[in-house]
C-alpha cells in the first residue's frame, strides 16, 4: 500500500509517498481502508521536525503522519467483535490515530488502530466530513471537560473560526457557556450560528479580568491570560507553549485521547446538523504537499482532506 512519511524533517517537499506492506492486524486491533484523512497543524509540525527536536520522535527509518481518518473496516483482529460488536467488516467508521512517534499514520491507503479510537459513521454523513471530526472535535470536547462547570460563566475561545475553535464554540454554547469568540469580522455569520454571544478581534477588546475561562486554540498565550479573572482557567493546545501561571491561574494544555463513545456522539451531532462540518478542499494522497502548503498559508475555513 501507499503511505506518506517523512524521512528527513523539513518543508512540504520533505513529504514522501512510499510503498509499504499492508499492516497486519493484531489481537484487539482494527484495520481501516482509508477513504479520507484530514490534514491538521500537528501534521505540519511533525513534518517540520518540531517534535523531533523536542525528542518526542525516535523512528529509525521514517515517521508517519495523520491523526484523522474515515473509511471502512477492512480487517478485525481477534477479540474485537466480541468486545465491540458494532465493528464489523465493511462498516463505515471514523477514528483518531494519535501520536507523533510512529512509522505510519492516517496518510495511507490503510491504517491499523485500537477499537477504542473508532466510532461508526451515521447514515447520511459523508466520510469526507466525518474525517474532520476526530482530532478537532475531541480536542474541543476534552478541553471543555477540563474547564469544568459552565453555569453563569464566560468563556473566551480564540481561533474561533478554525477547526478546533469552531467546534469549541458550538459545544461550549450547547453546554451553557456564555461564549466570546475571537475571530475575524468575516467569520461573524459562522460564529453566530455556533452560539457565540460576542465577537472580538483581539483579546484587548475585552479588558483585563473579564472572562472566567479561556480556551486558546490560536495559541495567543499571555495576551489571552490577561483577560482572565484571578483564579480563572486557561487551556491551550500546544503542550510546549503554555504560558506561565499568574494571579492564581494555572495554565494547562489538553492532550487529546481516543474516546470512541464521545466520537460517536460528535459524529451523530454532525449528522444531525448541530455541529457544522467544513471541508475546505480535497486532494489525492500524491498531492499531499499541496495540502500542507495550503494549511501553512493559513486563512482557510475547514480542513484540507486527503483522498487516497
């Protein structure tokens, strides 16, 4: 099968499409024939060598890319159907393929995952849209879990028109947060549909100490912390770039984890239209460099999706 890997980290031109043996399914594993794999900023960072420099990647030959996949179950290992009856051959599924230190990822014709990362895609929901949900939706959901009880509280979401931020606005509003969205004026319609009560262009518009919590997908760091009240909660998405604590604020980052049940619920919400899915563009696996250039250029609304 084909897979996209990085041997020597660098710019998009460092991406290589290689032929590798189709992965064998072990006990308690599921193999998915990839129909769609979303391109995320973490993939750009991995390709560029950010995690290699941090010592988080130690692959002798090459490093695989891709955290998001949607497709059909092509093989199931021993004990899988006994523990997860819904995962049968041919089922349409989506999954989180976590980690930066692995030889193969979701950028491939097939990928092997743990069943606890896999959820069935509801009828009526296309696989292209489903592929944009696992990493982005679960990150937003788990960040909100960290932030706690929304009752009577005000939340700033930065990067609110991005993939993670967009889901965070919608999910936070559904939970009862009073959401302030940091985004561009041109994103107002999307932000309003998502349930935000206010749009700001910069944190400074809010003033210091005016929100109870911040979720910071845009990685603004200190400028986002300044709008928090004393003892407020800050959650970021980049573990190595969390701002320093101050005024009883102890910033932390969300480390997304597989959660099949939560992913299933998110996909059902997407199918029902209560979570808005956005696909910016699709490209074949062999044009992965174009997708990476597109993500790096910024300003897109919705994910680039690879279609093997």
